[in-house]
C-alpha cells in the first residue's frame, strides 16, 4: 500500500493525517475525559454521554444564531460564551439526571446502562422535536477560517488548532481539579471508599452529584468544540459513544493519563489507516485492534494498583 | 451446599424438584395455546406474519434470560448472533434465488446481484458452503456459536466481566455492522441481502408459507423454552445463579467459572442464531440494521420488560414491546421514542423483575388464594433473585 508514494510524499501524508488525527484526538479526549470521570471514577455507564455532548453542540448553535442576529459586533467572540453556556447546560442537566435517576442505581451498574440508554432515546427525540431532524452547522467567525501553510505540502486548518488549544486547556484544568483541588480530593476519596469518605465528613451525595455534573459539563464543552469541525444532528452523539467507551476502557478506566494515551493511539491509528484504506475498514481495523489488545490485557493500558 | 430443610423434605416427598412445577406447565400450555391456536385464528395473514417476526426476537430474549438473568452476563451484542444466524440463512436463500437462469442478464450469471454490481466475478470462498441446505442448517447455529465461543473464552478466561464485558460486546456489534456495511460486494452492504425467493424450491413469499413458517417458529420457540427450562432446573442452572451472586465462592469451590460463563453465553448465542435464521425466512430479507448496537440493546429491553428471570416472561415481554412499538410508531411516530425511553427507565427503576415480577408478586398469590380457597394458608412471597449486578 505504500508502493506508489515517494518518501517525501509519505512524510507529508503522515504529517497531514497525523494532524487530522490530532483533531479527532481532541474530540475523543474531550468526550472521553467526561466519561472517564463518570465511568472510570464513579462506575456509572452513561450511555447518554453522547447526548450530553450534542446538547453542548446545540447550545453553541443557538448562541451563534443569537449573536448573529442581535449582537453582530461581538460575533467573533461568541464562541467563548457558547462554551461556558454549553458547560452549564450539560452540567445542569447532568446533575438533574443524577438526582432523578442515577443515584438510585449506584449498586447496579448494568442497570444504569439500560436506564441511561432510555434517557438517550428520550433526549434524541427531544432534540429532533425541538431542532428538527436535519443536521445543523454553526457559522464560524472569520478569524477561525483558513489555514496555516507550514511547508509546500503541509497546511494546517486554524479551527483545528483552536480545538486543540481548547482541549489542552480543559485537560489541564480537569487534571488540576481532580488531582490538586480540595474538591478533587473529595471526589477521589468518595470513589475510593464511599463509607469511609462519609465517615470523615464528606457529603458523598453532593460529591456524586457534582462529579456527574462535571463529567456531563465536559461532554457539553466537547460538543461545543465539535461544532467547529462538523455539523450536529439529533443522533450524532451515538456515532461516538462506542469509540469513547472503548477509549476509556482501553486507557484503564481510572486513569486520566491512560485515557489521553489511548485516545491518542486510537485516533492516530484510525486517521493514518483512513488514508490508505476506506474509512469503514480503517475503523474496523482500529476497533478490532483495540478489542484484541483488551482481550490480552483487560485492565487497559494504564492501571492504578488498587485492591478491589 | 444444600439447605438442610430441603434435604429433610426430600425424604418425605417423592419429587421436590420436578422438571416443571404445575404453574409452569400451565404457563407453557397458555403460551402454546395463545401462539398456536388463538393468534392464528384471530389474526389475518399480514398480522400473523408480524407476530412471527416478533417471535424470532423472543428467541434472543430467551437466550438473554439464561445469559443475563441467570448467569449475570449482560451482553449488548446479541444482535451479532441474531444477524450472523440470519445472514447464514440469507446467503443460502440468496444463492438459490440467483440461479444461472434467474441472473442471466448479469455479466457473471449465477452469483448474487449485489456482487455483480460490485464487479465481483466469482463466488467468494465463504459463500461456497451455503450452496447446500444441510450444511447451511448446521452453519446457521455453528458460526454464531463459534464466534461467541471465541469472544467469551478469551474474555472470561481473563476474568473480564460485568460492565467491561457489556462494553466489549457492544463494540463487537459495532465492528460487525461497520464491516457488513463496508464490504458491500460480499455482504450486500447497508441494504442487506434482499429478494429472497425459495427455500429448497419452496416459495417462502406466499401467505401460506408465512403461516407455515409461523407455526415452525412457534414450535421451535417452545422447544427452546424447554431446553432453557432444562438448563435452569439442572444443577448447571444453580451453578449459574450461584456464580452470578458470589462468583468467588463458586470459583473457590472448584468450579471453572469461565467454562460455565462461556456455556451460558454460547447457549444464548445459539438461541439468537435460531431466531435470526427464522427471521430471515419469515420476513424475507436480512440487513445490518438488525446487527448493530441499537437492535442489540432493544433485545435486552425485551427480556428486561418481560422479566430477566422468567423464560415465559421474556416471550410475553418481546411480544408486548413489539406490539406496542408497531402500533405506537404507526399512529404517533414522534412519541414512540419517548415511550421506549420511558419504558427503559421505568423497568429499571420500578420493576427490575419486569412483567414476570409483577405477576409473581401481585397476581399469582391472589390467584392461588382464590383457587385454594381459605383452607390453605396464603403462600409466602419468595423473592425471586436480586437484579443482576
């Protein structure tokens, strides 16, 4: 499959596909970060994660439409407000869902899967009723359109760079929040040992609710970033949910670093293969490789040494 | 470990653990009566064919009762096995439908039409076995079971279980769908394998054939219920339940936990495969939309609504959910997904044992009291197993 390309071409192909992979990587990381918190830390299988992401995407869409009509002067900066709104909307919905649904099911993880699947169906239909079945896209501000020419054969789109910057920022923020803040300490304490955490005076129910809300909020930001590179439809979330779960499982469910590493390897493999094979075969091979590795090493790439 | 009370009564009564209790015989008789007598005499050919389609899903639900309800393995990939069984059948039917005289307008006569459209000139090797009916009938069950065996043996030997297993089976369902859709020339792509005509010369498209297939379906389903009942009643079934509730204790008692889990998963796959093959015959086509994640999870909800611990409940649950789906999505297409989603949530939150649980806890005690009158004391309500974790 490499035969027809010269070495220089191959280098450019790998660089370009590598960059396309980096954008995919950013979306994967943002989605997987939220899920790593919800599934990895809390053990809740949130099948509606994709729908929380799409909620963020729709918030961004609404925001862009609002700024376009009422505040065209501020349009170039709408994206920052949209992201915050997306975080708040998804996070608030997440906390509501935790209160109404998830908190009754902490002892039955497989049942959370069914319940959240039901939730995802309801949300999908709600989006379809509100926003219509057709996919919507947002208007990008002019400073995000275009690309940077690195060499003759390599050029990098600016919106991709922006998405990557956002991803880096959020990843660092989440890592700081989980590993350096008092809240993060409490989250980790509750997840490690709920009764003991309760015994030392942590309000475990509150922590559960905020943790779930945080995970969903990050999914909302992921959706917001997603609008920059693709259009949004009611069922877009489902396209990513299996990949995202595989990333979290592949990375070793309780490890943020593992999640990032596995998102990186999966997205790079997929986008590099995509150039040489058809898109569907690239995906099949990537997922097969992941499942194969998981069969050999079920604990994932990175694992914490914990007693279970 | 045997309950001392049970051993005591065993010496008194002749048979305290019959193959089926009277109430179960009664349930079976009612089910058989409804499926084989009442429905065929009430419904027209079109509706009966529709019920026949639902019944093929009931096979999957039945497998899930053993695999999920009893052994505690939630598989989100039952669509794979349903689809593989269905595709095996469809490949045989397609080859029969694309005989040389039927396909003489193609550039390569004698191969399925979608292959011809995709510039494939010879029959691929994995289609060859499906030229013979006996071999097809074996492969319909053998291929999915082998597939299930490979997946489950690899995972259970390494003690992957619970949520991880569910996610991996789901990923496998996704992979298989993408593969089938992507390899259009070999599988018919997104449209699936369509335009199936005859089974060994017998036209399966007529109303008469649909009715006969419906009865075959019902008969096979009752056969599968009896097999599942046998597994459930045997010592094997008890080990499955023990394993679900305290896996480590079973392992420490010297049982091969992985082996039993593989068995339960393969049995569920075999049932699903039979269902898939019957689906192809009853409905007349097979497509990737019955393989992927969405149908797989829907099949889980059939079992959950009926009751994950009840064989009969699973069949009734399947019929009921599908009937509701057809009638609701005909009249209120927008509301149907809200209804289905709410059903998922309600079943999980309020009725973890499904219809069968409601029946056992509320209807059955009253019925028994009514039947036996006031002479017998009201029977104690036996909790029927905690929901799987």
